[in-house]
């Protein structure tokens, strides 16, 4: 059987990165080669797509067409959330040879071999090292799906209902990654705080303790938690069993600072509750950074309601914010609203919020000057890395570290970049 050269490109969230890691491992185990570059030798190009906004859809189509131009003879495969949501239309794109939805990802190796009419004749031994997506960090999917069904969100449609991965499977995955040089695992999912609801006597807190006790990976990061999922009990794990290993970074989506908009979005907290939760995090874990997501221009959002968002983001003193201009997603409740905000207004509001985010991010970076941070260095040159509290740094004054993780003193800022 022919040994295929596979290129995987990932768009979107850390959950997709975790899925891509699984796809890479499946092809590697089957004896195929995972390529780090898109070149003329690529036999199969796989795009693991996102569909959270119309911009994500557009980027997926552009990436597919570019891949076909570079690799005209390659099999072009689209998988991921966009493939799950709009399979029929994607199949009509000339450059796409195969569409594999989220539900069929586990069978993607067989789907590709069938499409290429390759018959399996005996096992091909894997070649090369363990296929790593994301260099020295790896995303681990601990749960998938969402039962919350926010009015703007397409994810429940493309990821399904909530379901948890058994702890034993996760421990095995993490230990395997650690044995292959991974220094940080990022626990990902759609609703991490609900982890274990469908398992016996399992919760996110119990999983974290189990990982701390049964693995030796140096750094553990929790990718995102909903506001109501963060209480003093879960935060205490950061300060006790997880001290020094669980990264002091909390990504807590806000989406809007208007209580009316939050209610229409079907979010389960108020702006004051959000501010209290962020304050509690900072009180209990003083060195923690808090980042967030905000949607600008949700249907019906008035000028005063957008001002409330500006106010809440400022009061929370967030380290960074992903700003998402509202995007119509067919099949969601908000899509059918008759009170959509004009694109020009959304653009102006996004610009205003981004200006505030730049100020807050700059202040957070300046506060690090003179402090020591643990940095996970990436790439062969180890020229840049990530602090435990999720700040990217570049090495300019310090010598190249001998280890992938090193303690460094923050020297200053240059072109808005943190320098060590």
C-alpha cells in the first residue's frame, strides 16, 4: 500500500486543534506521513474548518482553493464544523474532492483511502516521530457538544449534545504526549465546566486532580470556562494541588455587557455577576490573567447597550479580548431577527472596543516588567514562547534556554511585544 504524504491545516478553536491532533495520529498509526509544509509532494490536504462566523467560512474556501493551486494533483478534503453545517454546498466547490463532517472524523482515514481507491494490504509501520500538532503544546478534547443553545451560536448544530471523554482515556492520552516531549496540554471542549455530568462521580475538578496525580506533564491549561462554572471551589485547585502546574489563566466569555442583550442571547449570567466572578478570580489567584470573548452588534444592540459592554470590559480589566463582529448564522434564533445592526455601525463599534482592548492589553503587559515568568519556548530556535499566564514573549536579551521551559525575568516592551 502506498505511504501517503498528509498535510493538515486547522482553522478555529482549540477543540479543532485537538481534533486535528487525533486525525494526525490516525494517519500516522496507519503508516502515513504527516507533513509540516504544503508543497508539491502533498498527496492529501485536509482542512479542519470552522464555521462560527461567515468570515470563517470564507477563509475555509480560500484555503481550499489555495491548496489546490499549490497541489493540483492532491486529494483535497474538507472536514470540521463548516463541513458538518453545509456539506451539500461544499461538495459543489470544484476544488473539494471529499467532505467529511464532524460525526465522520473518526473514519477519515478509511474515507480518504476509499476515495483514492487504495486497498489495505497488510499493515504499514509508522515512520518518523510522533506527529505533533502545535509543537510543544497539545490540545486534548475532554468533552464535546453544547446543550446551552445560545441564540447566536451554530456550535450545538455542528457539535451535537454534550458528552464527556472518560478520565482514563484522557490520562492515557496525556501520558503518551508527555512521553513524546509535550510540555503543556490544553484541556479543550465546548462546555468544560459541565465535564463529567454524563459519567459516574466525575467532574472537572476531580479530573484536574486526577491529571495532577497520574501524569507528569509540566503544564496544564484549561482553555475556557463559562462564568457560572467558576466558583471558589474550582479556583482553589489552582492554588493548592495545581499550584505551579495548572496555568493561572482563565478565559471567561462575556459576549455583552448589557443584561438585556445577555438575556436575549440566552446567556446565564448578568454583567454584575460576570464582574464579581472576574474579581473573585483575581482575589484568589492574584497572578492570574483573564481573557474573554465579546460579540459586537448583536441584533437590537443599541448605542447605550454597546456602551455598557465598553464599561464592563473596562471595569473587568481584562488582559485581552477576542472581538467578534456579529455574524448571521442560518439556523440560529438570532438569524431570524428583524432588528439587525447595520454593518457600518458594527464596524465602528468593533474599532472602538478594539482600541480599549489594546489599552488594557498594553497595561497588562507593562505590569509584567521586572517580574519573573515561566516560559514555554517553541520552535527550533526557541525565539518566542508563552508564559504560564498566556502572554507571548520574544527572546532578545536573554540567552537561548537549554530547556523548553525556563524561568525568565521580563525586561520590557518593544513594538508592543514582551521582551526577555
